[in-house]
C-alpha cells in the first residue's frame, strides 16, 4: 500500500519504523519532546517512546551534539534535530573535528553512527541568520555524508539509509519542501506516493526528476522544484529540459551528473546556497574535468549571490534562484 | 538616581509604548496569514517574537542606563529597544521591511541596530554575550564610563557562549551585566527541564562575579537592582548576572499554540499591576495613566501609518552594505 505523503511525514515514518525495532536509536534536540523537532519528524514520539529516547535538550548545541557523538562511539545511534542550519556555527567543531574524523583517525576502531537532521533555506523573510543553506559548508568536510532529499519518496528512503549507515550522516531538508504548517500549503512536487513498507534510497545517486533533451537543469533541495517550474515554462517555448536532483552531496554522483549533462550538451546548475566555493562549481567541475567537449555551451550557475540574505521580500525574492531566472538563462543558452 | 515619581511615570510610559508596539505588530502579523498560515505571507512576514509580559525588564533596566552604555539583545528585542530609545518610526518600518527602516529593510525584527543609542541584537541564541563583553572591554580601553549589557533568555543561559564569556568577564573584571530574562521557557522547553540550577544568578559564584535574582517582574525592583549592578560595574567591581523573573504572554513566536503550558504555569500581565500600583501610591492619577496609554497607542499608530506608506527597498539594494568602504 502507498499513499501521498509530505516529506516530513515520510521521514517520520522511517524514523518510527527503525526506532520501534532498534533500541540503540534515540532522538535528541531542542523541543523534540513537545514539537517533535522542527519538521515534526519525531511528532508524537515523546508520548510513544518516552523521555529516555526522546530527549528535550537545553539550548546547548556544542554540548548535546558532542554528547550524541560520544553516545554513537559507545554503541548508540543518536538522531539529532538541529532545527536551522544557521545554528551550526555554535556546534561546528563537533562536526568538523570529531564526528567526521574519529573513524579515520582511529583507523576504523571507533565508529560514529549518527544522523543529524537540519533544516535549510529561506524564501520566507526570516533574514540573514535564519535563511541560509550552507550545505556546502558541511559537504566540504571529509568524513561526513550529506544527503538532501527533495521529495517524500526520497525523504523516507534516505532516512532509512541514514539510520542504517555506520557513519555520521547529515540529513538536510529545505524548509520550503518539508510540507510543514508554518510554511503554508505544501509544494505539490515535493509530495509523492510513499509505500508503507520500509525501503532504502542509496546515497550517491542522482535522480532524473524529469526527462528532457535540450538542456540539463541541475538542482538540490528547493532548487529542484524551481528547475521543475522552469522546465514547465520552457516546454511552452518548445524547449525540452531535463531536471536532475542531486539528492546526495557527499558522496556526489559524478558519473550520473556527467551522463545526464552529456545527453543534452547544456547545463545550468541551480543552488540556493551562496554562489562561490559551493556545490555549483563542484558539479560543473565533475563534467569539465572529465570531458569539456560534451558541452555545447558554457555552463551557467543560478545561485544565491555572495551576500547575506536580506529581510525585505522585495530584496530576498530578487536574489533567490527562482524559476524565472533559470528559464531565462536556459532560453539564452538554447537559442 | 532615586526612584522618583518622574522616573516611575517614565518607566510606565516605556512599558505601554512597548506593549502598544507589540499589539500593533501582532494585529498586522495576522494580515494575509489566515486561513492558511505561512511565515512568508502578509505585510509583516518572517518569525515574530513579541515581548508582551517582559516590558518591566526593558523599562526598569534602561531607566538606569547612561548614554555611553551599550546593549546587545536577542531574538526578542522590542521591549529593550523601545525603552532604550531606539527610533520607533524607523523600527516599525524595519519590521515591515521598508526602505525607511533602521536597516533599510535588511535586518527585520530580530536584527535591530541603532547606533544612536548603542543598540544591537542577534537572532542566534546567546550570541550577544561575546560582543557585549567586547564592548565592555572597548569602553575600558577607551577610558570611557560605559557599561555593556546583554539581554538574553533563561534558555540562552545554557549556551556555551554564556559560560565562556562570564569567565572572561570574571577574569578581566569587565563592566558587564548579563540580564537573564527568566520567563520559564525556551520555546516549549521549561527552565526546570533544561537548567540544572533553579537560578542562573547562582551561577555567578562560578565566575567570580555578583549574581542577583529579582522575583517580581516589577519595574521598580528591576530598576533598583540594575542600579546596583551598574554601580558595581562603574566602580571597577566587575560583572553581574542579573536574573529577572518575567513573562512571555504571547507565546514563543506568532503561531505558537502553547498547548505545552499547563494551567498552573499561566503567567500574569505585569503592566496593569504596575499601573494600579502607581495610581495607588499617588504617582499617577487614573486620568494621567489613561493619557499615557492613549499617547502610546497614538504614537504607534502614527509609526505604523508612516511605515505602511513608505516604499520597499529596490531589489538592487540587496547588494549594498556587504562591506564597509567606498562602495558601501
Ligand atoms: C544557537 C541557536 N540555537 C537555537 C535557536 C532557536 N531558538 C530561537 S529562540 C529559542 C529559545 C530561546 O529561549 P530563551 O533564551 O529563554 O528566550 P525566550 O524566547 O524565552 O525569550 C531557540 C531555541 C537559535 N536561534 N540559536
Ligand atoms: Mg525564556
């Protein structure tokens, strides 16, 4: 049996299934007990699993994420809710120097299986400290797996994969894609038919979200949905756009990216993270390092520029990598 | 300064100005957000953390400050900003994301800056700690009298920055006050559940500084305690953790249903209590109090009118002010 779910409900189902069967999994984070975390991924878990396995933490990110790493080293599998990625500054050292590197530094003696769930992104006027994507800032660290589902089917499958992974996995969800009450009506393209039974979606494989032959639009998180909107627009002009969802940043499916771009010979990479030193450059490098001759036009990036996110709607909407910009760039490239 | 009638009337005035501001913002916040709620919708988008119930903190502490003192505040900054004298018209416009706002629409409600009155705020919890200690250090190096204060919540007192900075302040005997606003909650997590000691002010002994707890949410008591802490800071006596029991009457942010708050933890509105007290003690007549209330409402209505008429920033302005210098 399957039904249509939001990403938040789909992720929750996977976490619930694994928690029912595996005592080593527990959830911790701010407000997880009453609110079930920022997206309700642990909604109702307080009542179901009790305060020992659903731990409401103080606002002490360095402390409780470090604690999670230690619990993981001692045989547990913590699932942490860090709400917004803007808060990683407070606990970055645990990510950067402990959770990511301990397995390597101990030559595999010590494992750190933990799943860190974080919400990303803006577009809802929450200004410079609550709207960032910063996924490149975590994907840059060796020893961390970073996954970024953008629809409900992947949200569930990647949650199962994360919870069965013996490594530190950062599981990102763009706030605008999760399908939660405070972001308004769920975005249609994030909803999917989700089987009730458990299943995994492997890390390190792109998804071709829409077939097309003239140009390849590549996105991740929210920008996948902007690419899909742009592809709809382009179809009206007779341009057939293929849409690629990266889904996983580390590992990155360089073969899949190359094959998808080779098919059309044109690429636009879209990313709500800052333009420079980020995913977009990395994706382009995956193609041109291998064979620049597959490209019929110079690659184009539609990303958030290198500026803090402004509060006012008039400015924020103008800097986001929205569908209109993507479609404009595609028309120019295909012409 | 003694607790004069004039000073108390002024504290009451700041409390009602702040409340009028928040009530007006709450009214506007819901425009465009029903029946479907979304942070992004309406003329006042984003998260909104209102100060209803915490007005005595802003009024009481700020009444004791001098012009040279510096403030950092948190995600719930309105009551402190207003009592400190942040430009109300420009602050209103900022919340609406207008060109005439304090930060020309770049900051929004969690990021209130007004250098005229040495006020700054940050939406990252306890992030005001380090900068306030640095401001205290700057004032010392500049041989100026100013004291630095950071306003933060009871929840923020469990953040690493809180403890690291208190130790620095203790070691350096900086003119610094951590104003911990104990409203018993950090979002849906109670202080009891998150904090190992009943009072953060007790933690002062670990950092070689003074700690004081004020249990009343009464502007007079808060003012007097702030005066003690400021006198200590100005005379080289070092820092203080000044913890103030206060209230959070409008939820964590707009949209918070507060179903997690049990009946016996419902909080009392301090503003009518202070009003009644001043009338009872002959500091204000009923007519004078009513006039203060009406003036605050009118002032905020005018600020709101100006803000609503003001233009939005041009999209191209998003690129201004990334750096200081010739092109900023
Ligand atoms: C580093 C960091 N972690 C988490 C948050 C999310 N957050 C915003 S306000 C808040 C609660 C703060 O509680 P408290 O300090 O008591 O202030 P109050 O809201 O009660 O005024 C939390 C957890 C944040 N902004 N920054
Ligand atoms: Mg609080």
